[in-house]
């Protein structure tokens, strides 16, 4: 019986993890078992929404924690930009409260 064919992504992720010494490209922690926060995930250095590609140079292995963190931070940066607009408006009309 032949080997089961797996999708290319995990293989690529595995290759990347190996080439990084099984360490996260962000925090440098060793990868842990799949399904745990320290598990290896495929990371796009330049996100697809910013024109990033699936080229090897644009890919890195990051732990799940950092990957999620990064996604959250990008989301927050976006929200902060929108909030800053509103805050600028607010501070211009808010009276100074001196204690
Ligand atoms: Zn990490």
C-alpha cells in the first residue's frame, strides 16, 4: 500500500520549521505539539492583503501564539487608526479637568 498523499501546505510548513531549527521566527521559542499555542503555523511575512505571495521568501514558520498575536495587532492598528480620528475630534472639544 502506498503512502497517503498529504496537501502541500503542511509539508512546506514542516520544511520551513526545519530550516528555522524548529523555532518560531518571532519569539524564537521551540515549536510544540500541534493543537497547542506553541505549534508551528505558516506565516506570510507580507500579508496577502498587502500584496504578499505564497513564494518561499514570503513564508515563515511562526508559533500559533505569535501568528494570532500578529493578526490581532494588525486588527488593532486598523481600529486604532479609526479611533484616533474620533479621539482627535473629542480632545479638541473636551474641557481640561484640573485636579
Ligand atoms: Zn512565537
